[in-house]
C-alpha cells in the first residue's frame, strides 16, 4: 500500500485506498493470468508485437466504445486525452495489419465505467515496462509503432483517475468490481484468440 494512502478519505467515509484496494484484490488473479498470457508474445519481433497489438485492440476498441456509450465523457471530461483507440489503430496501420475482430462486451453502468477505467488506466502503468522491451527490438518497424504503449506518457492520467475514483460517492462497488473483472476477461479472451 502507498504510504499515507489510508489517510485520504472521501465522501461517505470510505478511504481513498479502500475502493482501489478492493478493485486490486478482486482482480489480482485475473491480472496475473493476463500478464502470463501476454508474456507469451515476443514484443521484440515483428510478428509477436503485431499479435500483441491485435489482441490488445480486440479488447480495447469495444471496451472504449462501451465507455463512450455509457457517457464516460460526462465523468471524465478529458476522455479525448485518455482514449487510445486512435493510437492503437495507427500502430496497427504502421504494421500493415487490419483491424482485428472484437471481443463482445456488455453495456456499462456509471459504476461499471469506473471499474473498466480502473483496468484501462492501470494498463498504462504496465505499458511503460512493455516499452522497454519493445525498445530492444532490432526491427525498426516495431519501434515505430508505439503510439498505443506510449499514449499519455508524461500526463497524470492515473493520478487523476484515482482522484475521480475517490470522489465518486455514488459508486456501486460490486458493479465496479464486476466491470473490472469483465474488462480483464475481455483482454484474456483476445489474447487467447491472437
């Protein structure tokens, strides 16, 4: 746990770290499983990196579409800065890859938006480490297709997401957790098919 995180409170008396920790704990097994699946992709070679991007797009694109349909921009006015659909489409285009099939996702509630955003915004943190692997590629095509992995670099998107998570006193935690699990499942399904 982050030092001092338990001292920050929200409306309704929940701790800031409480909902975040519940989301993390409830999805930790799915997170580990997805990490294991994604580690099978060799990001230093063209074919492995392209398959990784195709799998990521197959989940990201429908999840972001569901967020838009649920009104994510009302909750996150900076949604255009957060959305990575255009970035991953550009990377796939640079690699000469067509847009992949898409995982089916269910409509989201307001609390479901927060759960899904928890997964998508959290994936930015992992992208920093993946970029280091991609940098080791001898294939220049791989290094030229990093808009998705580098999206939002230098911005405080994770921190501002956590602030929103803390400020949303109307969040149904069970719905948020279920949506986060389903978002991880979407990425797992996409990785299985890639």
